[in-house]
C-alpha cells in the first residue's frame, strides 16, 4: 500500500516538475508547479511528517504559488509566448543528466541501513524548535523581516522615492 | 515500507529537473519556479533521512524536519524578494527575459 501511494506521488511530483521546465505557457508552468508541490506534501505524509505536509500545503500550495502568479500577472507583456528556452538547453540537459549520474549512484551504492520510519509528533517538533533550535528560529524571523522590508524598498515606484 | 534510497532517488531526480530549469529557461519567473523545485528536492531528502534514521544515533530527533522548516522559511523570503526584483526589472527594461538583462555583463 505504501509502495502504491509512493509511486503515484512520485509520478505526480516528477510529472509536475517536468511540466514546469517544459511548458511554454507560464501559467501552465505555475499550475504544474502546484501539482508537484502538493504531491511533495503527500510524500511527506508517506514519511509520517504530518506537520511538514501541513506547512507544505499552506506555504507552498497557498502563499508561494499566489506570489508566483502575481509575478506572472504583473509582468505580462507581448513576449511571454516567445520566451521559452535558451539556445543552450541541450547543454543544460547534458549537465543536469551528468549531475544525476553522479548523485544517483552515490545514493544507491552508499545505502543507509533501514530503520522503521517513525511518527514525529507535533509536540516534539514544537519543543525541539523552541529549545534546541531557538536561536535559528529567531534568526529565521529576522530573515523574513529583512526580506519583507527589502522587497518593499526594491519594488516601490520611482515617484515615491523622492 | 518504502526504503530510504527511493526517496533519495526521487529527490535527486526532482533536483536535477530543477537544475535543468534554472539553466535552460529564459523567463525569470520560470527560473524562480525551478529554484522552488530544487528546494523541495532538498526538503524531501532531509525529511526522508530524518524519518528513516531516527534512533540510529546519526540524527537527534526531528532535526531533519526542523531544518526543512527553516528551508521553507527561506524559500518564502526568497520568493517575496524575487517578486520585487522581477517587478523592478520589468519596470526598468520591460522584459523578464534574463538574456536581455545584460547591463552588468562584461
């Protein structure tokens, strides 16, 4: 059963990802990305990471896709149908496949002994986040604050700057 | 029970697809989408390792999941900033084609 669900989710994930890099329409690419991200949330569920699945659906499936759609909408112009791939795409495909040829055998030949995957409880994650990982957590909030301020400063229009 | 190696291979394939997208696409928005794919591949790898190696002494509990939470945080910040930069780029050059953004190219 776990195998069936995993294979289904893997096909959806990789299919969506291929849709992102192959599609000629930017909106279709964004929708393929949504399929891929939701399937990744399913993969987290197969791994018993319920909290991460929830976060994935909320943040990636909700917020990030919306922001990307805004980017598509606000930069719409006549050359979207023409913008597809670089001339260097065969080279890029070759480099990507070569990279896969390096990392996939390294995963296959250096296998980790398998233990039963376990359920990470919400309370355990919360305790760990606010004790062991408290300082990175604060730094992450600072990163978000700086990113928001930076985004506002970069994106505001020229008239407001004077 | 699905072995850890299958999750690792899934994440490797997803990462490579994202890498191809970053190198081959011309629209800045599509490049950001490909970067999201790569971040997701890393997250799958971390969470799979965390849930399969718990209790083997290689990981303390939940570390992989917590690092994945931080990666998601950074990804959210990155997409917000990327939207701002793409908007500024579009306003200045009225294109999102990265081949035409060559002001600083030697």
